C-alpha cells in the first residue's frame, strides 16, 4: 500500500511539474532575436543594403575593367582584353533572384495588410532588379520566378519584350499607388534609402520620383525597338511632371548612404584591394584631363615619372605594359561612410538631353539638360562645378549624341552595369581597342546563363536559348545595336 501511495505522489508531482513548465517551454523555444510574424517593413532594408552593396562590387569587379577604365598591371587575359568567363554571371543570377524572392514576400505581406506604399515600393524594387536581369542575360524567368512555395521549381523564361512591357506597365501602376501623405507604417526607424517611416512621410515623394525615373531609364532603353511607343511615353512623362514626378536634384537620387559600421559595412573589406596591381586607363584619365574636370582628383591619384607628378593613364588592352607609373583609383571611393548608387539624378538629365537631341522633346532643352547632368554628377561626388567649365570646347554641348554619352559614361561611374548596357545600346562612347586584344575578342553583349540551369531547368533553358538565337556572349539583345 505504501508503494502504491509513493507511485501516486510521484505521478502527481511529475504532472504538476509538466503543467507548470508548459509556459516556460514555450518561452525557451521562442528565439527572442526573431520576429514572430513578418511584415513588409522587415524585408525592406536588407533588400536595399544587400542589393546595392552587391551591385557596387559588380561595377568594381566587372564593369570597371570591361569598359576600358581600369587596367590590370599583372595580367593580359582579363576583362580589359575582353576575356569573359562562362561563370561571370552566376553570382548576378543567384543574388538577384534571392532578393527578388524577398521582394515577392514583401509584396505579398503588403497586399495582405493593404498598405499601398509597401506595394508601390515592392513593385519599384522588383522592376529595378528584373530590368538588370533581362539587360544582363536576355530572356529570364519572371512570371513563374520565385514560386517555390507553389512547387514551381522549373520556371519558364519570359521574353525580353514581355518583360519590358510588364516593367513599363507595373511602374505606371506603382506611380498611382504611392500615397505621399503617409509613410512606411512598419518601418519605425525609417527606410535606409529615403528615410520614410511610420511617423515621417517626407521620403515617399522621393520613392515616387525613383519609380518614375526608373521608368524613364527603361523606356529610353527600348526607344528604338518596335512595339513600345517609348518616345511618346517619355514625352508624356516629361510634359506632365505633376503626374509623373522624377528626380530634380541630387537630394532625390536613389543613393543608399551607409556608415561602414556593422551591419552597414562597405562593400570592399580592404581598401588596398581597390588599387592592387592596377591603374586607370588613358581613355578614362584623358577625358577628364581634357575637360579640366573637378572629378579627376576625386576619382584618381597622381603618378610620379622623372620627378614630375601628373595624371596619366595606361593604354587599355595593351600588348606590352608601358614602363611608366600611372594614376590609380582614389581609395576614398571605396571607404565608408559612402553612398551606393541605385540611380542618379544626372542619369535623368542625360535622358532628357538625349530626347531633346533627337527632337522627341523641345530641342532647345538639350544643352540645359546636358549641363544639368554634368553639374549633378560633379556635385554628387563632392566636386565644385567651375563657372567656366562649359567654356571649354571639349566639354561644351556640341549637339551630338556622342558628347552626351561621353558625359553620361562618367555620370554612371559605379552604377552596377549601366555603362555597359548604355554602350551596347548606342555604341557610345567609342571604346578604345588595345593592340594586345586578340582579334576574336569583342565587347560582350550579355552574360551567359549559369550552367546549373542545364541540370535543373534544361527544357526551359533550351527553349530560351532557341528563342534568343543562342546562349553566347555575342548574342544580341533586342535593344542593342
């Protein structure tokens, strides 16, 4: 009997312990560093920081050398000689789709909670990344992309034409969704780009301007492609700034400020890597010297030869390295605090200058827009615009698209792939071809699809390849010359 009583007491004690500890177990199994429930605000800043940081690195690692501006002094088989590896686009593909997946989740939450500003921001960011993807690769998955939660693991590829039509329409929709009287409800400490928050709606107009400025970039890319009516759409936007506000100053530009303090580290960990075994090119230096440009000391260091310090570049694509000391990039460019470019105000002005030069809008506006673009770029980098800058015949607007695109090239300094895209669209500025560049090597038109697609999505990869006319670096995209 005593044994039975002891068993009953033990059972009661264990039951009491289990009952009393239920709440404690719940607490122990709850990670205090994680949110119990996602809201659209939790996605925004990580998307902004990681995308802009990655794109800064892509300019430094790819565009900088490919566009004959940065010259290796340790190798003659790099990007400056048009050697582009088969896997050059793999990181771009995986990184962009990773953050597109986050944007999709952000938009789903925004729709569920009926917060229109987050919907508009999601559409804007999604359109930004999909344009980068289609301009880098051509046909890419869009409609069926990022739908693994629906068991859709082998998405079809949308055509460039369909993607561009979607982007143009989506950004027009986003423009109507923005509510500039309210902020970003779930960002209590503000978004990283425009500082909009739950209590401050000031930045929402700038988000709307970014949306429309991006739409201008997309429309100018297809201005010579049949079926888009891009010229008329651009004119409509410029003629109606109330409905379609765009950047009107550097304060509006999509430039992400980072402190350099965790979690906002600079994209490049070691500043010395920015200048190791490389110099700037003649093409890059000589333009800025000819213009007597205040960006020159901001972008480049002086080199000493025979006791004389000067700005001097190396010939890009050389066969034999010249025995001179040449200017290097200024390490200040890669040190935080810094601003990472998504889209600059100067780009908008150069779009307007091109439209005026082509008489799509009032031709008399071309010079003003051109000069506004140059000034905006100089001041964006912290330079002071000389009063007599345009008195220099080599810097003054001369009525040609070439002059516009030369300055636009420098205005797109450290803006992801945009120099490359715009050169492939217009053929300008004319790139030098070094005497060491093999005859079969040419400027690539696109990046190759990642090899993993042939293992994981072969049928749709083969279909996309057939529609595009091949999966080669030389395969032209619909807007290219």
